[in-house]
C-alpha cells in the first residue's frame, strides 16, 4: 500500500520537479530573477497525471476473467485461497 501511495505522490510531484528544473536552468543561463510560480497549473497537471495513472492501472491490472472461479475453501484444516482455473 505504501508503494502504491508513493508512486502516486511521485506522479503528482513530476510537474513541480519539471518547473523547478526549468527555473534553475533559466536562472543559471540568463541570470534572470525567477518567474512567478503557476501553482494552480502545476497542481492541476499533477492531479491529471495521478488520474491518468489510475486509468492506466484500471486497464492494465487485474485478474484474468476467463475461467472458472474457485472460492476459498478449507482442506485438512488449511485455508486454500480462491483461484481462477482456466477453462479447457
């Protein structure tokens, strides 16, 4: 669960990191004062990346849906987890 949350925070932080690199490069090459930070645009871009990651996750992850589901059951006092058996 922690990995899942850290991945989403990383997606959210990408626009802020790109903006920071842009400002750093502009300041080093031209010696200009840093421009105003577009916080709203960066926040919306970060949320869009997180939402896109959820959409991609929904289409690419998951269990196979072709087959017969065998519910969890007990065999010799041990719990056997549920599985999906492929149909012949």
